[in-house]
């Protein structure tokens, strides 16, 4: 394996690299510092070239080091390992630094000088590795002075995320800690500074600003740190990422450092993973899949690197189109006999999945379950280390298959012949796949960075991780920079999640019992899990839990897509009815015998089913009119049965007298302003054109009439109504108001969702957004922008029995809160409200007003939100109105 790496390295260094060739041929003034009106950009470009040169920049070309640019020579010496130059220039730079320059730069220069002097002292003692050298007294004094300045100034460690010149403090602190120059250093709040967390911040900032040379060096430092702590799986990950960057930049010095670390891993593990191979290079996998011995396999199972090789080999074997490459019987036997998973962490989940699949395919279900369980344990452990819901959700996106495989192992083909324990364990697994971000929030894992999460730097994000351009990763990973909040919460959060995991292992049937206890008589919760070839349905009531098998995604998804298309501008009633009846047979029919006495159905969808209006599913009949499900049964929705249980438990714990008839009606906002603020949420900016919000979002002429009608109806029933429309419907008012005083909140405003790609006449491409939002008025005297985002909603508290979002697509999902968390509706549920009424697609303004009028007649008569919505939908259906006009709205929440 080292042979392959050495060959790759040799081929990469057989000719001068592009970056190195440029540096060698550059004229003496290539790095000459000319301070003019574009100084900041020039300095950034020069430092980028130093970073890109890796460990061999030509610092002699940096002249003269004067004024605000003097720090650059010190930085160059640090990157080149020229410690004498670095110490000299750092000291000179502190003297030359302009008085107006930032204190942060002075602290960085003191740390650079301290690190350089420590390395110089170590070299004088002929000590090859500076961490082994006793701290130099002068270096310690400089580092201590820098630390006192930082403590007194309370400068944030993560820097100014808008300034790419301020991203090095965490890295320099990590280097000083590594060399023993800051013994027992603490942050301004008295918490110890930790080298691992500092390296996390440095990697995050270098990645966000596209400083790939600096990122590569910091990844190697992270490798060294992980090796010191014995976290070899994490060390391998860091080194592979550094190697990928260095291969891309063709940096020979950096590749040599990578090779030295691979050799170090070889000594530690007995063998080392090769870096990622090009497609078709499957030699090691072929070897492991073919001729092996028991001792060889046991040796591989004993180390993280070996387990990674086994996972690759099994995946290659199972991917053989004709299965002509058979797995060795010795491999099957060794996997089956292996029972020690205590040290499985990190990427070991891959062997858990691949090994479990291989065993299951050979009829070994019992050991297969052990492998799947080990894989899920490693996944949950890694997920628990991530600080934000957005980052957890992205990490989780490609791992659903592991949970699904274990569900299959528990249940299999015949769901009617399994035990209650199997039903209950599989239900817990299904809930691990749905609305996990929202569930984390409901369990107390509050993410303080979510509301201010910045957009990714689109200029560089495509270079950071191949194939992930435009992903949420760069934006979410920047939350690692919030060291103060993360450090405070991380330990308690990990302990909380560990306790939850341990509890679920002790009592896998707890969730089913708790959900059943929260359900009213004649109410049934239907939990769906859609899998590729077969799907599952859990039927939960106060009488217990049952399961049914359904068709797979391959069959269901095309039916749902076709049905949704019938709700468009040219409806086909005959085809719509045929599809509604077919979907009823596929999704409700298998459990129809369990629903005969049910008055209310609570739907916990999955996958494509989140877009499906279950109210419109129709029982097959010969009558002229469709027999819609909603005519006989009240239908509501919940993100998952676990979320339902949390919401109902919270509701039961509320004060008995907490309900109130006080009602807030807000909407018909003034959108006569430039759309500049809206662009802050855009993931792709328009090519040209300036426009107003009114150009993008048309006026809602029925919104004022809708609010007036609700006001009249509720006022006549002694509801205390507060109405805020036009300029009074301002975000600034909502931000300052106590929303917990309202029992009903109705918002008649435009909404943005993941389903919305806005088309503007003067713009060639549509606008897509990185957060859902509600659009209200903007008060010019206030700093608000009139756009209430998902993050801003999460920071508010409500206590309403019902919140109505009478805007387009306000019920659509958003991945930050987990698959199927219903976006804005899910955020409002988290803030304290019991149920949310929201729409899944755009509805004509007049049709929405008619539905809302019927809905509030029911509310005024004392009906629950679900009953009131059903009565309005039934009335509009019997009046012959198109289902597209009445089926878009749904009740989401705790029943």
C-alpha cells in the first residue's frame, strides 16, 4: 500500500510543480509590497501565494517589510520554517505596525515571534522535535504577553468571518500550545483553551476563505494531534484530506510531509490505508476478497485502517454486477465470529454496514444485526460531536441506508409474524431518520449559531471538497468558530445524547408506549418509512403497535409525482381520482383493518409522502364523487412519532390556565422596497437587474379582507383580537412583542420555502434561498430588514394553541431541521406552539380566503384546528371546488 503511495508521490514530483515553477521563475520583486488604495486585496493575494507555496516560499522576495505590511515577512518565515527570519521580522513588524492597525495583528505577531524563538532554541539544543524541547524563557514571556493582551481585549478567537486577513489567531494559539508556551492558558471566561478546538476553528476559517495551502498545513497539525491522543481513525481522515489538497496543488514539499506521516501510520498500525484511488484501481480490494487467511482477517479487524480496507473489499465484492467475484468463506466465517465492537468508532460504520449486508445476504441475520448496530453506534457518536443541526444533517444524509438495513433485519418480509419488541426497536430506528434536527432542539440541544449562520463563500466553496459545490457544509462548518458557546454546551450535550442512547438501548419499547399513552381513543398514528424496494408502516394507537409492509420507493414515488402534477394549472379530474384511489390502496389499504374505528389519523410521512395531501386519498368506489379520506376521518400531520411524543408531553406539562382567546392577526405587509435584503438569503445571486420585493411577490388583495373577516367572526364570539396590517405588520414589532400572550396567531403574508425558485422578469435565473422566511413590513427607523428567517423564528418563544401561516408553501420542509421537519412550521412548533396550519403549495388568494372563512367558523364554534380545517375542506369539496384550492393546507403538530 505504501508502494502505491510512493509511486504516486514520485510521479507527482517527477517534474516541477506548477506552483513551484512559478515561484522559481518569478522576478525578484514578485512579492514586492506596494501599499496603495488596493492594499488590503494586494496583501491578501501575497499571503495566498505564500500559503500556496507550502513549506517553501521564497521570503527574500518580500521587501521592503514596512508599515502595515511588515507582518507579511514574519508570516512568510513561519510558513518557510525559517525561524530566525520569522523571529526577526515579527519583532520588527511590531515596531513598524501602524497605530491604527488591529490589536489582533499585534497579538498574532507576538505569538509568531514566541513560536520562532522556541524553535530556534530547540535547534540550538539539537532537538529535532520542538515539543520535546523545554520552553524557552523569552518565548514563554512573549506568548504570555500575547495571551494577556487577548484576555484583556476579549477579542473573539474565531476572528472576523468577513475578513480573510483575520483567520490565523486560532492556528497560532494551537502552535503555541503544542510547544508548551501557554501552560494552563484559559479563555476570558476561565475555560481552558484546547488545542483540538483551536485547530477546528483554524481549519474552518481556512476552508471558508479558500486558503487551501494553510488548510493543508493545519490538517497535518490536526493529524499530529489526533495521533498524540490515539484517535487514529480521525488522524487518517485528516491526513487523507491534506493529501487530496496537496495532490491537487502538485506541491512536492507538502507531499513529502504527507508521505512521512503515512509512514508513521504504517509503523503504528502495521499497514496504512492508501489515499483515495482513481476509479478502477481495485487491487487491494481484490486481494482481500480473494486469497485470505483467518489470521489476516483478524489482523484487519483489529485496527481502524484494517477495517477500512475490509469495508472497501466487501463493497467491491458486493458491487460486482454479476456477482462473479464471490466472497471468501473464510471472510464470512471471520465476520460471523467477530463479536468485539467496543473500539469501533468513526469510519468503522462502513464496515458495519458492508459486513452486515454481506452476512445478511448469506442468511446470517443474527451477526448481521450486530454489525448494523455497531455501524449505527459509530454514526451516532460522530453525529453527537458535531455542534450544529445543519452540520449534523449534512453528515447524516448518506447514512440512512444503515438504519434501513437494520429495520429490514428486525422485520424482514413478513411484518405480521414479528414480535412487539421487533416492532418497537424498528420504530426507534425509523425515528432516527426523520426530523432529527428538530428533535435535538426539542430535547434541549439549542444551537446559538443557527440564527446567524453566514452564507458560504461561493468563490471558494467549489474547491474545498470535490463534488460538494454549493452544499451547506461550508456555511454550517463556520459555526465551529463559535468556540465560546460550543465549549460551554458540548460536554453537557454529549452526556445528554449518551444518556438518551443508553436509555433507548435499555428500553427499546419506551417510544411506542409513550406515543400510545398520548393518543386519544379512536386516534391512530401512522408512521411511514419509505425504502427502495419495500417500505414499512407502523400503526400506533392506545391499544399498542402493529406493522404492515408497503411497496417500495421505486413504485410509490412515481405515483406521488404523477398525483402532484394533477394539482397544477390543467387538472385532469379522472386521472387525479384514479391516482388518489391507487395511492389509498398502496398506503392505507394494507392497514385498513386496523383503522375501522379511527376518527382521527395522525400522519408521520417519509420521503415523497411529505408532499402528499393524504386528505385527498380516496377509497375505491363506483360512486360519481371520490370518497376522500378526509370526509370520514380528521387528518393531521407530525414530523415523526418521536416529535409528536415530545410535543404532547410539553403540552401536558403546561399550566392548565395557559390557554387564552387573545388573538393576533398580522399581515398584508408593505413590500414596496428594494429586494436587497432578500438577496442576503439567496444561494445564487441574479445575473443582473435591481428590483423591488413587489416585483417578486405580488400584492395579496385578499389578505386584508381575510384578516378583516377573521376579526369580525372571532370578535363576535368574545375573542380579544389585535390586528396589525400594512406598516404595522413590521418585523421590528414582532421582534419586540411578547408572543406568548396570544392563544391564536394568524399570519397572512408571503413565505419562502425550499420549493420556491423565484423567477424575476429582469433576471435570467431564479432565486433560491438558504433559509425559509416570512416577509413582513420594514420599519425604516429600525435595523430590521422585514424578513423573518427560520433562525430568527427559533429565537422567539410562543405559546399559542394554534399558529396559521396563510402564505404559499409555508409548510414545506427544510433540511436544517432534518428530513420532513416542515420548515417554518417545525420552527414554530419548537418555539412552544401546539399546532401550525400551513400550506404545501401556492393557492389562489381568493380560494385561501374562502377556506380561512370556513376554518374560522369552526374555530369560533369551539372545534379543534384539525376539525375546523376538515369542515372547511369538506364544505369546499361538496361545493364542487377543485381539490387544489382546499387540500394545500394541513395541520401540523401534536394532534
